[in-house]
C-alpha cells in the first residue's frame, strides 16, 4: 500500500452521512470530525491551540462561570434550533450575573446514526450565535452513544 493511501481518510458526507460510534472514540475519525466540522466552524486563537483545554488570558476583576444544558424537541423549531439556543442560553446565564460573556465550552453527546447534515446545521447555528454574541467557543468534548440511547 502506498504511503499516500495509508493515510487516506474518506471525506465526511455532510449530505447523507450519519454519526458513527468511532466519531467519539478519540481516534482518527474523532480527529476528522473535529477538524472538518468543529474547528472549521469555531476557529479562533484559543481553540486552534488544539489542546483538550483552553489557555485563556486572565481577566481583571471577578470571573463569572456558568454551565447550561439544553434538551429540546424538536431540535429545529420556528425561529431557531438547539445550536443557537445553547449559545444564547449560556451567554444569558453569564450576562444576568452582571458579567460580559467572553468564552464558551461545548459538550456534544451525539447518538449513533444522527444525520451529519443536522449536526452541521447545528454547529453552523452555534458559530453564528457565538459571533453575534461576541463570544468564542474555545474548547469542547464529543461523545457518541449507541443508537436509541439519546433522544436523537
């Protein structure tokens, strides 16, 4: 096998492809999903460091931190989707504490078989919402659960 073929990865099919278990396993498929979807849409100087965490400048004054989780059905609804909701909801939690939101960490729990086209749409919505809110998505994590173990 040629050196070129040995390192070949099939492109992610964002039109008809589905989430696979190996996307959350930390190997080549995970790296490809991160590079081709998350890093491409969320790119900034902190995320691009490529670490499991984010090295951020220390702000002056008090630091406010919030965690927010969202489960909605359907995930796409009139006026938005779970992606935009997740960013705006988290930004709001920090803002109501009197702070200026700067950074966000995102955790993805994906179900095997979830359409990559829907995941791409959600990620693009998150990127747009983060830009609109003036925050940077600086780190995250992805896990994939078996088909039927999450609500889609």
